[in-house]
C-alpha cells in the first residue's frame, strides 16, 4: 500500500511539494498560518487549497476550509518518508508548531508538539498552567497523560511545581502510592522561588502537604494556613485552600465555623470554575446541616452540589462520592428507598477512589455511606465501608473527630442483625472488576488489566454475582447499571 501511494501520488510531485507534504505531516491538524510557521515560509493556504482540489487525501475540518488533516494512512506514509529523508529536522518542526500553537490559543496542542520536540521546559510551564483547569473542566484523562509523560521521560523530580500537581492528581484519582512518590519528589527537589501567578513554590508545597494530610490534623491545618498566607490572591488554588481550611475546622469539631468558611469556598470556587472544589464544599455543608438535623437545608445543598456535578460532567470524580452519599442519607430520611439506593449505588461505584491519599475525605465519605446503609438496613454494606474506613485510619489515625465517628458507626452496626447482601457490600477490588465485566475481555485478559490472576478474577466475579443476586456475567452488568453502578 505504501509503495502504491508513493508511486501513484507522491511520485508525480516536485521535490518542493513533497517537502511540504512530509514536513507538515507532523501536524495532526493544519491551517495555512500554522504551516507557514512550521515551514518558515508563506503561501501555505494556497498550497492546502490546491492539494484539496487534487483530492490528495486531505480532509477539510471546517466549512471555511481553514483547517485540514491528512488521511491517517497517508500521514503515516509521509512521516515515514520524513524520518528517512530529514530525521534531524523533525524536532525543529515540532518546536515551531509548539511556539505557534501556544501563541495562537492552542496550548494543549502546544504541549503535544513540545513533547515531540523534547522541549521539557515548555511542557512543564504549559502543564503547570493547564493541569488544574483541565481537571476542573472534566478532562482528567488529558492530565493523566501529561503527567505520565514526565514519568516516562524520567523527569519526576526535575520540576517541583509539576511534581506538586502530579501528586495532587494521583491523590484525586485514587492512586496513593503514586501520589506519595510524586509528593516526595516535589519535596526533595523544591527550591525557593516565585511562580508565574505570583505565589511562592513553598505555598504550593504547603497546600500539597495539607491535601495529603500525612502528619495529622494539626499539621494539615498549619500547612493550610501557611498556604493561604503565601498564595497569590490571583492563584487558581485559593478556592481549594479555603476548602481545606473549612474541612480542617470541621474535623476539629467546629462545625459552625467550618460552615461559614465552606460557604465562602463554594462561592469562590464556583466563580473561578474550580468545580470539584465547589462540589465538595457544598456536600460538606450538607453534612453539617444533617448534624444539626436541618434536613431541608441538607437536601438543598446536596442537590446544588449534584447540579454542579452534572454541569461539569464530574460524576466520575472522587468529589461526587460525598454528594451521592449525602443525597442517599437525605433520601433515607425522606423515606424514599429507591432514590436512596440509586445514590448509594453511584457513590459505591466511586469507592475505589477513596484511599488514604485523601484520608479525611475518604473516611468522612465512607462514614456517610455507612450511615446510609444502616438507614436501609444494609448491615453487610455498612460492614464493608466500615472496614475500608478502618483500613485508612490504620495508616492515617490522626483525623480529628473522624475516628470517633467510625467507632460510633461500628457500635451502631453491632446492635443490628441485618446482613442483607447488596451493592454497597461490594469490596473495592470487586468495584474495580465490575466495569470490566461489561467488556469483551475474558477473565484471563481482565486479570492482565488488573494485575491479578484469572482465578482471582473468577472468585471476585462469583462474589459479585452473589451480592447482586444474579447468576451470570450479563445479569450482573445489567443489574449494576440499573442500580447506578454502570460506567
């Protein structure tokens, strides 16, 4: 096929036209001005129009014929030819593309080209600017890909500010080991300095320490205050710092003071587009309202949080777990069992994200889930979430009032005899397996994805069937979707 394309298409062009084609093949999408910048020339718009008229496997991407892309197979041929003819030119082409894209409002595309050019400084600067807004906007996979590149390139400790963001992301996606690895790199390589937003490097490290809470509640609160003092007023991280401040008061048993700060954090986070922080702040306020037996206020706040989740497409985010737990408790109080079960199912789906990387948030959410389970007379589910919470407390015991709440939940559970199996009794390992049951993968292939044996997958699958009251893989998938556990 490659020989055919070369002989039938490229063989008839001048060397200048072939050079245009091969050199612009580094672009996933191209316009006249972008091609001019990459080739350091002029007149590329006319060349693109001519190529389209000649049906040269050029696909227009808009009606104005401003943006194009090559057919994928044709692009692969051109790239192979570029690598054969001018391999040393490839990094330079990508570097020019990165500069143009950054200057013309395409920073995420600029990251791709900067990576290909090996311009690590540019990648670090752009990722530092874009990672949090991308995460807040629901593009978590983009951020994971960016940080994965730093690890793949062995750059984990070269850029402390990026390491801070990497640790933050790993904590939010439920990867505690990776979060600690990135956090250690940030601490080890940190140097005093001022970041582009006017904040100090130390302010970001303090905020990271507060988030991970590896040294207990008192240190978490001290780190939060240090971050608030040193963060620039314009920093995109101030809403999160305010959120952690409010959570600190809540964990210290000062619910009224916490509610005031959380209200401010929710307002600021919403205004600045920090939607995950807004979601958590609203959900935390709902929990405070429940503590005061103000169920109408609790319902209003939880529903507001759910609205932000929907608007921001954040239902797969760890922040949403507390929202659904709160909504489940509200539904239990209102006697709406089906609604409570639906929200419990949605929260249960997110339980694998509740790890010791975010210990206070994880334990608090698990306690609320346990209370919802008890309200539904689901003793088996309450035992599972209680066990998960106690596992986290063994690693992070100093979490203020939360250990007391866990003990209270255990005492309540000891007085119950309900042992009904259900969705909330699924373990974190079973919850990780459940979405893969709906794929074409067999048990052996699923085991490879999860780094466990085929026998382990089969054992966990049988346990899932039993807890869901079904007898087959397809029934388990269908029942899980009905209960809000679908992907």
